[in-house]
């Protein structure tokens, strides 16, 4: 079932986003979300409509008990943006601060500069859309890496089986971009700049929310975490 407007109202009431608790309207909810977005501190923000989708899914996961209430980090990747531009944000929602805005590479079979094809299939070497919860770290061939659990059946639920992890890569750095004109590609992992990967992984590990987005028709129609009536 899709995330419903009633859940949104309850959520914003819990967060104290309304002046009164008496039957807030849809318009008031929209204003409250705009206020939260407007308070974010940082040089660059994700587009509001994307933040809205990510934030509401994040809250729904918290209310469902899948995300711990002690964690306030929300990471967003916007695959509508080409790889030669920064398209990942790491946001502290408690501090209302954008902590990182950086590059991220996509899967080699998802496209060149743009990621346009997505898969949940083992061996596809494509990126997978949707909401994830971060899990444990480990040291692999790319150094410190972060395992991801996909939370959306049919879209990213095979993430662990596919070894889709957050890791650093030299092909995701600004230096590589300047030399080659675009980032390199992963085997389906969200790969971030080598060196910057350590503070980002340490910040986001063990129970924070990651949302990878592209307006794929099948995903928008079938995701249980994308609000359909707001």
C-alpha cells in the first residue's frame, strides 16, 4: 500500500511541524515540508520535490520500525543528474545541515553519463532504485566499504546478494572527471570519491537511510514508499 496522506499528517504532528494539532490540512502539510526544506543549511540542496519524496519515505520507515529513531542521517542520490555533476547529498535532519554534496558513479550497464536503466538482478551491473538502510562496514578491494540492505522488493531487495555497497573509487573523483570528462562506472554500486568515502561511510553506517532516485515509471507506480496522493 502506498504511503498515505494521513501518515504524513501524523508524522508532521509528531515532529511538531504544525502550530496546532487540530486537523491540519494538506496545504498546511505542504507548508510544513517547505519549512523543513527551507531550514536546511548548505551551499547546494537537492530539488525540493526529490527531498519531499526522500523525507517522507524516511519518516515512513521510521514509523514502521525499520529505521532507528536515534539515526537522523538521510542520504539522497539523484540519477536524473549526469555523472559529471555532484548528485549525492548527505543530510543531518536533526541539525538541518547538508554535510556532504559530492559525486557518485553508477553501474556500468545503467548508462554512460546518465543512468537510465536499473535492475535488481544478480550480475546485471546496473544500479538499483529505491530506499536502503545502511548496515555494517568491511575492508574490501576498495578499502573501507559499507553494506546496503535494499528495502523495496523487486527494485533493490537483492542488494546484498549482488554485493551492492557504498565504496570509494578513483574513477569517482574530481581529478578523474577533469581528465576524462565523466566519471567511470561501477558494477552496480554507488561509488563515491576515494578519500571522501571514509568520512561519509563513518557518518552513514549502521542504520541510516539512503534513497536512490530516477523517475522510472515502473518504480513510481509500484514503490510502497513513494507518496501517491500528496
